[in-house]
C-alpha cells in the first residue's frame, strides 16, 4: 500500500518541478505580454511569485548539499561485487588520483575498471546520458567503479533502510554490504569538501526528498533536522499515506492544468479575469487541505 502512496507523493513533487520548467519556457512570453499592456498586473505578479517558489524548489533539490536526518549514511554501503558500486567520471578520476596521491595512498586500491557490457542495464542507461563515464582501455569501453572497504555494515541499521525513489524499493544495502572507502568511522564522507561525485550528490532517498520538499514549502520546521532516519521514515510514510487518502495528487494535477490554461490565455491576450479568480479559489481550498493534512501528521510526532 505504501508503494502507491509514496509514488503519489513523488508524482506530486514531479508535477510541481515540471511546472517550473514549463513556466521558465513561458516566462519571455509572459513578460512581453505585460509590457504590451495585455493581461493584468495582478496575474503577472502571481506568475512571478510562482516562478520564484518553483525555482527555489528546484534549486534546493538539485543543489541541496546534505541530508537532513541523523542517518548513518546507509546509502554509502555497497556490495563487494559490481552490482551497486559508485561509478566515477573521467574528470572525477583525475581529481581523485591527485587527492589519493596527496595522501600517499596507492591509487589502484581505490577503484576497479569494469567492461561496460558487464554492468547492469539500469546503470548503463544512467551513464549513457554522459560520455564522461566511459574510459577507453586498450580499445575496450570501461566504467570505473569505486572499491568498497572491508568494513561490514552494522546489521541493526538494516531495520531503518529507507526506500529509494527508483521503483520505490528499499536501498540496495544488505547484511554483506561494506562501507565505501571514503566513509569514515563517524559516517562522514572524507572526500565531500574536496570532491563530490556526481552520483553521490544526485542521490537522495525517498523520505529525504519528501521532507526536503515539504520543509521548503513551509510545512516542516527546523525541528525536523535532528530527527533520526527511523523517525523521518515514519513521518514520510504517514505523509505519503495522507497524500493518497486525500487524493492530493489529483488536486495538484487539477491546479497544474488550471494554472497552465491561465498562463496560455494570458500570453494570448485572452480574458483571464474569471480563470484567475477560479484558480485562486481552488488554490485556497487546496492549500488549506494540504496544510491541515500535512500539519496533522507532523503534529503527531
Ligand atoms: S540519502 Fe537517505 S540513506 Fe543516504 S545519507 Fe541521506 S538520509 Fe541517509
Ligand atoms: S564517496 Fe562519499 S558520499 Fe559517495 S558513497 Fe563514498 S562515502 Fe558516500
């Protein structure tokens, strides 16, 4: 059941973020409409406010620098085979070489080169979006994967494994997983100040995304920062359930389509007065429901 509700909340986030892209695409047309006296200033300002919120949201998701909860870095544990290890790009490879040489370490101990046709189809698809992940070694296309250390995961942590966004499955770690070589005993990444691998900085588990977005939108306060991943997991499950029960994804989609219709009418010089007041009414009711539902869940803590 949570699978569906977590998917709902993630689609809700996606819907909001895609509106940002769309609004970015429309922004020149919106600005030239107001300059030529088409559309009302009130409607124009509404678009500008929305644009700012959505731009911030995307920035936070893309550039958010670290995780919120007090987590033991569960996403930094990997199997010893090649199935879940971190791939690094050709540029990152060179920077890492410098760092490891500065430490006096033997660079070859830190990675292994694996023929691209031996990695999973899923990972290969992800890497294909950038040619930088492929190395040519004697004419063979290879991928560079970081080696894990020999430090086994503390099995008690597996009870708190969060889900990942992809297919809403639990993270890949299991009782045989070992810490990344760059994870210290305090569960901090020793590289993070000097080098953030693309794959590492792009990854957030599902509960963290849920809470980051809600925090950004003002539903979650700073008190959340000290919660454990177990607590965050519980809250995000319950928020996701609330999204499902209250059909908030449906409301978000309805808002999104009214919003786009208004913007299109605005740039085409159509009559926006009625559409705008309907949208604002809808937004008020929807925002109240969102606030109450999410607020209720948070106050249960
Ligand atoms: S993304 Fe999730 S699992 Fe990884 S460190 Fe952050 S909270 Fe922990
Ligand atoms: S490089 Fe750092 S952030 Fe990436 S998996 Fe290793 S310890 Fe985690």
